[in-house]
C-alpha cells in the first residue's frame, strides 16, 4: 500500500482547513493509500509559485522522506506552474485534491457513460498540467516555435497534447451518443407517469443504504431485489453510477427512485460539468431527498456544500425533504422526539436499521399530494382498460363489482382525474 503525505493551508478560515485535511485523508484511504503524515501552514494567501512558502516546501520534503511517503498530496487544486515547481523541489510524485478525486472516480465507475464522463474530466484537468506531469523531460528548445526546433521534452509534450486533444474530441462524440440514449430512457420514464424522486447529498451520508432499504421493503415482486441493490460501504464515493429503481409501497403511490453521485467539499469543477447530464435526474425530479449524515459533527457544512452544488446544477428549485440519517447514533437530546421523528420537511431516521421507512413513504406522498385527487369512479365494463390503468398508476382503496360497472375508490393524478371525470360518482375534494 502506498504511503501519502498530506499538505494543507490555513487561510484564516476557522477550522475549515482541519475538516478539509481530515477529509483529504479519507479520500486517500478510499484510493487505497495509507496516510503517513501531515503538514499545515498558516498563510494570508497561497504562494503563487509553490502553493506553500518556499521554506515550508523544504520542510515538507524532509518530512516526507522521514516518513517514507511515496506521494505528496495537496489539499487543493494546484496550478500548472505550482505543480511543476513542486515536482522539481520535492523530488517525489505530487498530487492535488482534484487529481485524487478523479483517480477514485476512474477506479469506481462501472457504466459506460460514467467512464466516459470521468475520462473527459481527467483529460480536461490534465491538459494544462502536462509540463508538471512530465517534469523529468528535457526543457531545451529553439526560439522559432517550430516543433522540429524544440527539445525532446517539448516535442513529447506537444505530441501528448495533440493525442489528448484528439482523445477528448472522440470522447465528446461518444458521450453525445450515450447522452442521447439516456435522454430516450428518461423520456420513457416520464411517459410512464410515475413520480420521480432523487436521492442527493454528501458522499457517505447513506444514500445507497437508503435505496437498498427501500428495495427490501417496497421493491416490486417482479424483480430480483438482491440483484437490483447497489453496493453500500462506509467509504467516500463507494458508489458512483446513477441508478433508478421502481418503489411500490402498498396503499401508496409507486414512484421511481434514483440514486445520484455524492457531493464533496471542493468537488472538481470539471467533474461537476462532466456529470451534468447524469445529474439531470436531480434537476428533473419531482422531489429531492437530501440524505444527511446526522451523526457527523459537520453535517451543517455538508448540507451547505450539497445545496451549493445543486444550485450550480440548476436543481435548487426542486422541492426537497431533509432525511437526517444515522439518527440512531445521536443522543436523544439532539432529536425532536423519539425515532422516527418527523418535523415539517425533515425526518430523523436510520436507513441501516430500517427505522422510519414507512414514515418517509408517507412524507413523500404528502409532498406529492398536490398532484393527486381522491375520488370514486363508476367505470362501465366496456372500458376495462381504464380499470387496468388506474390499478397500475393510482392507489385503489376499494373495488366493487356492480351490475352496471366497476366502482373504484382511487387516489390518482390530477390529469387522470380530469380525464376520467365522465365516470365520476363522488369526489372527496
């Protein structure tokens, strides 16, 4: 296992730098690295050439040698010049936070679209940093600007740049095709008429655990629930591919539940841009369920990060419920009542222990209720298709077979209520 030495900067931002450095250590572990040591420097602003002060660079080099570190990771994005200068002075491989996150994504994604998106983000980030990545190459060169007059290193960099730019063009073309397929799938889901609910939140808050709990309790009888589950582990970015599952709770409306990629502090901009099409699931949802790790002392900051990212994606206008997960790990004095506790648009629950699932279903239905009407319809036997449709797309409370037709007491979408008004026998509001 590789050993990593972490470097952070305190820019007079309270304890934020400590939280960020701690999270960087978790990211390193998620990338199968062992944290061998850390160093922090207090600065009014980052050093333009080295990110940290020149004296601190020498100190970091000695400390990294002392703890036998294989790589030195900086807790921020490094500029091309900073990366090149640090590579030369530290004499060890240098990474920054963005590169580390991109590496994790590259090793974890499974779907074709996600793989393409991660490669695009990585290449976009790598292109301006080629010089730093090829620090060992020659820096000779002529002054004419012609490739033939440049040194070996500059020729190699120019060739690499051309190869990467060509690859980027190919990837964008492939992504366009895959995105078109995703749009077709999304269109089918819209045409199904089922409400769309999306799980969002900070990484490792418990979104995958919640999705699996929903499948266990309310998955369709027609599917292999175990096969449809996603991986859940106590690790940053354990799952990255967006998945959509149909949830069918008894006596409640069925809905489509999607699990989106988790957010994190200082998520690389290129990565947000690359995953924009995948994250459209959140933007186009009827409700967002923001899963919060309530047992994490920094959960408020994590909510802020999630809300900022949703705003960047244009999804900040979607109605949201706050799911305070892992509430069983919190003392009673920090809860509004015994678990599960519901307070307005918030619910305190435990997805792992399956506490609060039924209450959550009711809260989701209540949030969606503006688009539904309860009514009693008397449908003639000649329109059996209407009976089948309402059984599949509404919640049927009572069915009575009469001489002149089928009486249904049903909770259905307002559009369906309006469409079947000719069969209306009695309305409850």
